[in-house]
C-alpha cells in the first residue's frame, strides 16, 4: 500500500478501533501550514511510515479549523499535532510539529 488509509470521521474511526482492538492515530493539520504540508509530503508518504500506520493503527486525518469541537476537546494548540489513542479512545501520546520519518516511527513506538 503506497499511502495511508486515512479515515475522515472521528466517531466512525473510534468505533472501528474498538471493534478491531487497534489504537487510533489522529492527525490534525491546517490548510496553508508549511509544517503540516511538509509532514504530509515527506513523512506521511515514507514507505515505512505508511506501512506502520496502516498495519498498527486506525488512522484519521482532520483539518483543524473544520473540527474545532475536537480541537478543543483534545486541547490541541498547534499544527500539525498527532494524537495516539488506545483502542478505547484514551489519549496515550502526542506529537506536535514536523518529524522526519525516522523520528515519527520512534514516536509511533510509544503505543501500539
């Protein structure tokens, strides 16, 4: 698989994670954010990152301005922000800003 299989709905992704007993990866980005664009074009397209995310997580990627309810709920203060949750929806780890593929993989190892 050459790209991450992003989900677009938090509630559906949460239900899928519970059913599959897989942790969730929630990526918040902002249109026009250079760090977000770099993360999307460099890190989130890296074959090792794509493989790890698709095999070990239920991934969801949301534009922050369009999901302010979740931004407030999870107290997101910058973009990009990656939140890692248990299969039950409990936040376990968060990563803010740009990370290289190798650094991102190290952060993913915190859960899952």
